[in-house]
C-alpha cells in the first residue's frame, strides 16, 4: 500500500465562543488520491478552549405591591421592594435599586379640643 500523503495541520480556529467554554478545530488535507490506498489518518482535530468567564448581569424579581401608608392620617410614605436573584459577576451589569419609596396622604389629622367628639361622630 502507498502511504498517505497529508498536508500540514492548519492553524487552530478561533474558539467557538466569545467568552466561557467552547471548542476549536484544525484540519489537514489528503494529498494523495484516495484510490491509491486506504488512509485512516484523522483529517480534523477538535479540542476544548476556555476564554475569560462571560459577564453575568444582575437579575431581580418583580416589584412587590406597594405597602400601606405608614400613617393613619396626614402625610406618610409607602414602599415596595424587589429581591436580587443573581448577583452580577465578571463585569456584568450592576443591580439597580431594590427599594422604592413614594409619598402618600391618608386624610387630615384632627387636632385640638373636641377631637374625641369628632372621632365619635366619624365612627357613627
């Protein structure tokens, strides 16, 4: 049998990913005619490649419902929150705010003499 005539290996291809774990390949070609004999040499090689970790962005839950106003009369505030599900890593997008606060006003507070009478009338 006639020995295989093969070209040199090509350069390795770029990694199949732009970050993280991927694969790369290289090839060579058969120079002798296939009819002249069997050639069992490999013509392609594949290997793993590793690039810097991919950025992982912050991930949050949806906002909670607004809380009730923190006062029973007059001006107060309500809050809503959300929870961080995934912390940012490897240069990923930072987490935005997780607590929001807004003003609320229930009703005017009653002050001064006769307040008990007014409350009693309101209750009726």
